[in-house]
C-alpha cells in the first residue's frame, strides 16, 4: 500500500493516542486531547495566521483575492476571495515522506 494514499480517521487517530499513552488515557480522554490539539491549531491560524510545530511542520493561512474570469460561453464572472490553509512539512518530517 502506498503510504501517500493512506488516510487516518479520527477514530484511528484517537486509538493511536490511547496506545501511545500506555493505558493512562481512556478513548474519551484521547478524543479530548485530539479535539484540543486541533482547536488550538485552528485558533492560532485565526489569531496569527500560522501554527508551527518544529518537528512536524507549519500550517499557514493564505488569503486569496477575488478574481475575474469567463464562462465557457464567454460571460464574465467574479470568483469571491477566500482563504486556504497550506502545510509545509519540517525537514525532519520530510525525510520520512
């Protein structure tokens, strides 16, 4: 199986946290840890526009300007601006990819 196509569900992630805690954490507690982790990442992105974890990588908020385009029929339209989260892996993580 190609490791680049493998996905990890929240339930699997919580199970991995539970195993890594060596029995000191219940699944409910591990789910709380996961939720708190992603809530902090989200809050940092909204507050500062980025979140960095030295050995993992950096999540950065990238704003997009509205753009003008044309439909296949030639009618002009404007796409709204928005935001996207970009991830740049740290060198330490990149070695494993």
